[in-house]
């Protein structure tokens, strides 16, 4: 009888949660529209802190960010949590992988046809489009300009752009192409969660392991990146497979997956370093793999690959041993602001205390300690490897921290498990963290949440599902412009310009004549903005997201939309606003201001890197050919 009652309660809770999930997801926008059409805005204005009537898009976007988005994520996460604790505690790797994969599809199906977003557009997709349109001519690609000069040679030695280009060639239906991409990213995400659970099973019980895996699944950065077609999830999937195999002492297989992860994106190179370091330690201390040739071979292969990859990165992809955004301790000014840094320091101090306690108090030998804490050593070395890499790079974008997140969370877990002896209390803490993570799924608590440089903030909004507001307004703008002005030239910021220039991205049905302002370009599909006298004013539309100018430029007037420009349409979604207009007066004014400023800096030799913030002008513009 008690079992029957428990089953009834379980299924009642399950049906209630999933019903509420879909109700919140789909009925809330309809409710907002009814309030808006009835002009009943007092409650909405009070909720969102405004005192005037705003466009409908503002209320729809703010409601998703503030209430319906986080609430639906919490309901969906709670549903999968109770389902997993009921049925998947004893599940094998394959079963839990498919369960997670299906969960992602059922809760994120609305994004299955979303096009790429943010730096993915101007990064791997730009290189992929170049390869696709130039018959995979890698030798010519190697001679193209790099990203900082607006060129397509961005990764060169990554296999990911080639994968994208092959998909463009053989899956020509854009909708199907995007669907396959998203499903593969979901599969990568599910593999990450399944691997993390298997790793946890080596140090914790089944219930704790599955709850911890769902914590990783619930993190805002994971939820955003698993929806975006980019390199991060594939890279992390192979990196996690490498660590999973390393934890199982399958050193050659771990080495292979680490190499693949690095071939997806170069920043995973420290995973090869982890394989090397742990392999050497195992060769010396492991009771089973001590002095074994395969252990040493895996370590040496990983080390050789690191050397080859560094040479290619510093002397082939880049010139004279330099690399963009890399320098000794250049990343510390960002790392010292990250909560992850201090969580790792706390965890590392506790872990060192554990090791010294066992070495001195329990008189254990180093080999015994190594074998006892083998999995923890791997995870701490992995997290340390990430910090060692990024303390020397100022590219501390939110998506780069995804590669640290599961390993750093493990370190915190391991430290808390040592300090908190109650497994039940520890599980309660993890579940509380899951709830908090889901409530923060749209960027809650971010100090810089109200930043207004919407031309560049795709870099930060992809830290959570905030990016959804960003991509939705971009899709709306692209649809309107491509359908209303199909033969016009589009002048837009760099990432948005790519959206109109390359139809294979999925924003427009046909390539449009495109010009970029505020940045230089070195691809034939996009021109740089060189002045109003170079374009047909009557056949040109401008795209103007809200842009935050530096203080010393604000006195030159509003930008990118001037009061004298002719506004065609304004798009609102939450706090985001993008204007489609004719004229380009403010864009031209800022180009002239930038020209004079750069000319003075260039003349005084004060310009460290000409191609940063050059307003689309190369050196020939000043009579200085390269």
C-alpha cells in the first residue's frame, strides 16, 4: 500500500510539474499580449520598473528574462531531477545519456532551428563559409587575413570549421542543416553529463552522483552553450571523454580524446597537458600501471602534440611567435574578478590539507595517496590546467569558462565532502545549488546586467539564456530587412553584417550586399564603410543596435542613429532595441572622428595594434600601404 501511494504521488508530481512547465512557457506570452491590448499596464510597469507605456516587445522580453524563463527552467529541471532519482540512479551510461538527450529536446525544442549566434558567426562559421565558397582551398585560406583584420583565417588548424563547411555543402536545406547541428550539440551535452555522472560514481554514491551531474546540467553557462552552434560543447564533450577515460586509467584512449578536443578548439590544449601530467604520475606511482609502456607512451604522445600545436599556433597561424590576446600573466586582471578563481583556491587549500594530513598523520606513502585520491587528482590538475592557460590570456569570455565549470565544481564538491561528513546534508546543498542555478538561468545577479553596448554584448549575454533575447531580435531584424529591402545594401556592425552576407547562416534566404561599420573587413562578401559618398543613399539601410560610446566620444552626438536619420522601424525585446534606418549621418560622423584620431595616434607611434577599433580603415586609407 505505501508503495502504491508513493507511485501515485510521484506521477502526480511529475504530471503537475511538466504541465506547469509548458503552461508557463507558452501561455505567459499570450497573457502579456492580452494585458497589453487591454491597456492594463499598471502591474507590468510596476514589475519592470517603468512608468510609461513601452512597446509590446519590451514586456514580452522582460517577462521572459525576469519570470517565465527562470520559472520554466526551474520546473523543467525539477521534473528531470525527480525522474532521475526515481529511475536513473542505477542506469548504465548509455541509458542516462539518452535520457539527458531526450530531456534537452523536450525542454529546448524551440531553439532547434535557431541560426548561429555571436562570435560563432564571425569565427568558425566565417571560416567555414570561406571554405565552402572556395572549394576547401586550405592553402589559400592560410594566406588570408586573420580575425583581427576582418579575415576568415581564424582557426585554420581546427577541424570544426571543416565540419561546418561539409554540412553546408552536403545538407543544403538550411532548416535541416540547423536541426542536425543542434541535435549533435544536444548529443554532446548529454555525453558531458553522462561522463560527469560516471566520474562521480567513483567517489560518491549513486544518488549523490546523479544529483551532481544534474547540477552541471543546470548551470546557466551550460544551458546557453548547449543551445548555441559553436565549438564549446563539442570541445568540452571530447575533453570530458578524455578525463573520463583517464579516470578509468585508459591512458591511450584519454590521449586520443584530448587530441580531438584540441583539434576542435586549441584552448583545450591543457587537457593534453593533464593526460601528460597524470600519465607520468601513474607511470611512477600507480600500483597497476607503474612503469608500463602504454602509460608512458600516452604521456609522450600528448606532450609531442602540445609542442606541435604550440608551434602551429605561434609561428604558422600567427606571426613572429605572437598570438592574439596572449601574454604572460595578461589574464590575471580578469581571473581575479571571477568567483570560480576563489572557489578553486578554497578547494585546493582543502585538498592540500587532505593530502598533507594523510602523508604526515596517517603516514601513507605518496603512491598510496595517489591511488586513493586518483580521480580527485585528475580533476584538480584539470582545473589547475585551465587557470594556468587563462592566466596568460585576456580572452576570459564567459563561454571559455564552460571548459572549467564541471571540473571546478567537482573540486568544490570534493572539498565540501571532506568538511561536511553528512552525505545527506551534502546532497541538500547540491540540490539547493541546482535551484539557484536554474533561477539564474537568465543572468540573475550579474553585476553588469544593464550594460547597453548591444552591438558587442553577444560576448557576455551568452553566459546564460539572456542570449535568447539577443538572437530573437536579430532574427526579427534580419527577416524584416531581407523581406522589405531585398535589393538594398545593408550597413551594419560586424557580426550583424555577416548575418546578411552569408545566407547559409540561416538569417536570410539570399546573400545581400553588405557593408560593415566600426570594423575592418577582408572578405569579398562584405565591404568596409568608407563614407556616404561611396554608397547609394536611396538604396541603403542601416542597422543600429544601441551602442555605448566611450565618454570622450559622447560629445560628438548620438550614435549610431542620428536625430537627422530617417527611422524605418524600431525593434524592442526586453531591454534590447535595434533601429533600422536610412541616412547614416552618425555613422559617417564617427568614421571621420575615428579617422582623425587614428591618424594622430599613427603619426605619434602610439597605436599598439592598428586593427583594433579602426572604424573599418586600413593603412592605405592614410597613404601607408602594408
